[in-house]
């Protein structure tokens, strides 16, 4: 599935697994605002869910490390549930 500007994204399962299910990485959600480097990198506005060391929430993330967040908003089966 090709990612585009305005897609809601999250890290792929492989990325989350690679960092041992680190909560910060697993919880990252954002919106692609620009695609750069010949379509290989997405500029993602993470709205504070994946802030850089400098405090920026706008992050450049390789597109290969992202997937569409199909569970955002009204599609989220866990919305309003407590574990």
C-alpha cells in the first residue's frame, strides 16, 4: 500500500519488534505532511507522540518503516476501552 500526504501512519510491526516493543516507538502516530528524498522519506507530524531530542514533533522517517494507521479515530476498536 503506497503512503501519501495526509495519511495517518504508525511504525511497522518490524520496527516495533526491533526496538523490543519500546512504548515510545509503539505509540508513535502521525500524519505525513511531505514526502522527500525521491519518495524514500516522509516528513511526519507526530503531534508530540515521537518527539526528537531537540523537542521537535516533525520527524523525517523512512517510508519503509511506516504503515497506515487503520485504527485511528472512529476505526479504533480499542477506543474508550481500558486494559
